[in-house]
């Protein structure tokens, strides 16, 4: 949780393909109906037609640092580093991601 936003992340259940790594944020506002509204969404492998790149949490929550950045670990995905400027080479189908400016 960062501020009034709860973040959830997941990959798959029992490694059944296709799976995708998703993270969503829901912001709480007691005066609104519904009280929780989706305020953030991320699919870590949107172009992987075979599925993959699940966010593996081990039943835990995403980590958050004092600046409000979230950290998650992905695995089992196909990732073309050449399509993401600034990413390391060679391809990294398993990585730890820092998602900045979530606060």
C-alpha cells in the first residue's frame, strides 16, 4: 500500500499457460461509490502471444521503498530487450522490475 492505493500483482495458477504478469492499483476513497477504484494497471508482457512473464510473489506483496517505487520479480517470459531502450543486453526473461513514481 502506498498512500491510499493498494497494489496487487500476480502471474499464474499452477503454471497453466498462457499467463501474464499483471499489477493493478486500487485507490481508496471513503466518500466514493465504490470506495475502491482502479487507478493503475500494468501487463509486463503484453506482446507475448504465448503468454509468460508472470509476476512471482511467493504469496507476498510487492516491495516498496521510501520514495514510493514498487519492486516485483518476473519470470518465464519472452522479452525482446531491443524493443526497450536502456535495458541491458542480452534478453532478460526473468528480472526484478522497479516501477517508479507510484505515490
